[in-house]
């Protein structure tokens, strides 16, 4: 189960429709770029343009050679997470039901408005942009949980 610190402060403002974006508490460009250096450093994961998000969003894509949780581990194709451009800085991630609840309860994110309506799995969360180095570590734990969910096979479930 995902183990993260509670996010301090108020939740940022977000849109309640597509595109689902973070409107306040967004990172500066330097913080956003530094975070992406950390974000795109997983083994067997490719950095690609997102197939489902706004222009400029970058996806984390589980390589096709890897076994997967193809039922609810992805938003589209093998895209299990993506980060929005710097003006927003938030991410969308596919999570297990248990980890989804942890993220929401710890004040790190919210349910995507279309989640569970037939377009994307019910456990797609918008994860708020990290505001500093310490928060990057917590968000990386969430992204790693999304990767583990994407990799889960029926035998491991």
C-alpha cells in the first residue's frame, strides 16, 4: 500500500471538466523542469507525447515487452501517467483502488471528472503539482505506485 505524507495546505483550484487542469499553486518553470528529470527515469518506461491530454503533456508509457494490468492500469494504450505543461504542472495517474483512496485522503489529488464513466478507469486521479523538492519525493511515490499498478498481472494481483 502507498505510504505518503499528508500534503500541507489547501487543495489547489482545478477545473471540473476536460481538460482537467490545476489552476492555482502551479510550479515555476525551473521546478517543473527539475521534476521532469526525476519523473522520466524509470526502467522499462518510455517518455512519449501524451495520447489523451492537452498539447505539451508528456506520458509515461510502459514498454510493450512488459506484462501489464491491461484492464485498469492505463488511461490509453500503455500510458499509465502523464504530466501537464508547466503552466499547470499536475499529473494524471492510473492507480489501484487502495492507492487511489490514499492519494485522495492525503490531500494529494482528486478524481478525474470522467473517471469511471466508460472513457477511463474509475481510479484515475489528478495529482497536484509538487511545489518544492520535498513534495517531489511524495509525488514520485505516487507515480511509482501507478507504475506498479500498470505492471500488475493477474498472477501478482
